DNA sequence: GTGATTTATTGACTATTGTCAATCTTTTTA
DNA sequence: TAAAAAGATTGACAATAGTCAATAAATCAC
């Protein structure tokens, strides 16, 4: 099994040799170029991705051509177009690789099989889900209670790496503001 | 066991008599008056609530006295100040009963014990969590991609009951807008 | 490396939403 | 039921953020 995946599991569950083999077989490796689209809007999200290296962006497109970043997935994190993956229905969001990325991917069936077959696996998934849900709650709070500048300041404090690594236009649509407004915030503050 | 709770479980898991007794013992019944505070900001959320009748509001308060509704929990739904409940740390949000409410409550320890002891219970919880997470993702999308009027229109389409049942000021801070703006949206559209 | 493309900044103007205040309506409660 | 409290509406104005356009800077591809 790939050491990055191993690292996610160790300390949470201990696997037998056969279990480790089972897990290892479920995850397929994949590379993605910068800018490459992994899931197009309208298709079903068949895979949950694990980012070994690089960064994925889950984003929304509107008819006027505007784009909005729903989530960013960095190293050592899992992610996908979650509603589509869970419900196996067409996704309103697309997934794009923001950098040359090294990924592992698992389909829904296999993900469910592992939860059924490996004791503790579902618990591990649930705990991850709890963390993701908490992060999304905090994002909602920041969107309803703070203005653009405050949201940007918090992002700088909590995720400085994100700001250095991604173009400002992506930061802007992640924060729910325009690129121009973000540019002005950066100089004003 | 109370029929409303029973209804949540039936079709998902079948419980033995002892298991049913175990579940039943974990849930304590509670009434709450309209306006009553169930959790104050700064305290740890000890309970996950199930709403049999009525409505709970999980909300944030800022120093200037403004309030913002993080979540609303209606009949046949579970909810609490989730980050605090999961991490057992002081809550930034408070919980208030918006109507005379009939509730069941379970503490974190018992909730975890049921997941450990009853086969299928954790799966049921995980599926509920997935749904809540999806709902929160959709709320984020609506906050970053839509303006106030569009958000209000969608809320009217998807949750008309919510709008009839709660005061406009609550609808407004749930949507992340001021009461005055909401009032103007209602007459303009 | 150099041209081409993408990204960032800045100005001018507009649109949306917020704030404050006054008034009106509804609901609660004694 | 009447007084009080809470909620809703409206106007005037301010502030925040968006849009369009031009230019500058950075990055990419060959």
C-alpha cells in the first residue's frame, strides 16, 4: 500500500495482511495534469479521491460563465463532488486538478464494501465525515456573519498555504467575492 | 419507545427486545417552552436532540447583539450544536426552542455506546450525517453563488413551511441578510 | 527566451445590501 | 381585553461589493 494511504490508516485501525491487500486493491492510482478535469458537471461522481500530492478543486459553473469553488482538497485529504458521489446522481459541480497531482481513487461500491468488511473502517469514515461537516458548518458561519474582508483575514490566519498556492481568482470565488474585490482587500488591509 | 423515534429506526434496523430497551433507556424526554434556551454559548453541547414536535434553532450571537441562525431543526430530525457535541468543547452557538417543543435527547457517551453495541446503528448515523453534510454543502453553494433574492426564492420553493412558521427576522439571519432587506424582497418579487 | 495567455491591479461607475429611525402591525401576557 | 412587547414595513442614506474596462504583471508553452 502507498505510504500516504498507510499513514491515514495507521493509528486508527490495524489491518491484517489480507485486509491490507483488500484495501490496496480498491484504490487505483491516477495522475492528473494541471488544469485537467476529473469530473464534468452533469456526470455522476464515480470516485472518491485521495490527494497524495497536488490539489483538487470542486467548483460550480453558472450560465454566465462564472465559477465558484465549493471545496479545495489538498495533500493527505479525501474529497469528491460529495452529493453526487453519495447519491450517485449527476453532479452540479465539476472537479479539476489545480496542479500536477498524484491521486488515489476508490469507487462507491468498493468504499461501501470496505466499510462492511473491515471492522473499524466505517468508524474511520464517519469520523472523517464529522470533521468535513464541521468544516462546512464553520464556512457557513463565516459566510453569513462576516463581510469579505473578515472572511479573507480568517482564511489568511487559518490557511495561509492555500493563499500562497492558488491564484487569487480561485481564492476569491472560494470566499464568494469577485477577483477585483479580493485584490482591493489585499492592498487596503 | 416513543413512536416518533421508532419511526426513525424501523425500515433501517430491526431491534431485539433488549436492544430496543437499550435504545429507549438512552433517550431522555424533555419539553421546552417557546423561547427557552437549551444550550448557552460557551457551554459544551452535551446532548443531541430529536424533535418530536416544535422547532429548535441553533444560532450565533455577535458582540454587537446581532444573531445569525446556523441551523433549524424541525419535527422528526436530529440536531445539536454539532462541532461542540462532537468535540465536547465550548460551543460558539446557542440552542433555543422556537415553539413549545417536545424533544428527546441523548448524550455523547450513550450515542457512541449505541454505535458500538447495536449492529447497523453506526451506519444509520453515518447516513444521517451524509444527508446533513449534503444539506450544508448546498447551503454554502447558495451563499456563494446567489444573491439575497435568489436565496429567498429557493427557500420558498424548497422549505415553504419554514417561512410560514418562523418570524421573518429568523428567516433573514438564516439567509445571511438583514430583516429590512428580507422585507423588501417580499414586496418586490 | 520570447510571444501568447493568464492573472492581477486599478479606476469609474452601478447595484446590492446594511444601518438607523420612525411608524405600523401583530402577538403575547397579565 | 388592554397594555406591552415583539415583529414588520418603509424611507433616507451609507457602505460594501460587483461590473466593465484598461493596463500591468506574471506565467506558460513552444
